[in-house]
C-alpha cells in the first residue's frame, strides 16, 4: 500500500502539479499589455491544450486506480480490453479464453484477479521478453482456476531474490486475499506457467 501511495503521489506531483504550474505561468502572461492579438490567441490556445492534457493525465491516474471497464462491464470485459491493448502493440500476442462466470457483485475479488494478470503480463513483457502469452480461465478439479503461460526467458524458481524482483510477492498476497492457491513453474529460457485458484 505504501509503495502504491508513493507511486500515486509521484504521478500527481510530477505530472499534474508540474502541468498546472505551467498553466498558471501562462495565465499570468495573458495580463501583459504588449501582447499582439495573434500572440494572445496563441497563448490562450496553449493554455487550453495544457488544461486538456492535464485532465487526460488525471484520467489516466484514475484509470490506473480502478479501470473504468472493470467497474462498468465486469472482469471478463476488462481482461478482454487489456489483452486487446497488448495485441495492438504487435510485438506481443495474447490469447484469452474464459469458460467461467465472473459475478459483477464481487468487485474487490475481480480487481485482485485483474491486478494479478496486469502484474504477470508486465513481468512477461519487461523481464521475460515474451512474444506470446496465453490466459485461460476454467473450472479445474472443482475450483475456479486461471492458467497463465508465456514463452519468455523464464527464471530459476529456487532463486528467491529474482522471484521477489519479478513482483511475485504482490501476486502471492493478492491470491491469499481471494482465498486462492498459487503454483508457479518455470525454467531458464523455457517461459513461465502460473496457475492460481479463487
């Protein structure tokens, strides 16, 4: 939580505050008597653009806190949209299949599942240098299960430092919060398989 608060604080300070400072400076320039009509119009348009980009930054920070698609349309739609965003990059291809029903009323659990997938995808792309990711939700041995695979570099599961570096500690804690179990299989240069229940 503290790490997340620090990240949000930095985003607000570096992005929103700095942009608003520039907006404030430009508004003061409008008071100058020496401005020509063209300069005044140019300055006014610059301020409007700055305000619009600041609003977009605020929207993005809010989006990171709670994705609107998840809130409005549920977990299945949010995962589908996340995979589409990744696929648009053309560098990584994600396949997603789901045979489960995600109850929209279970917002907190759904958000944890969504964040787990975000973390896994982030690890696959940044650390694993994967080009293919496979996500499957299905019933297995009477439990709701997610099976996640990539074709990346993988890692040695015996090396704890690397496991923590890959953000897997966050994933473990989220799986615990949804009363699930977690299994991770990986080998160097053979990708990763993560299976969690909920």
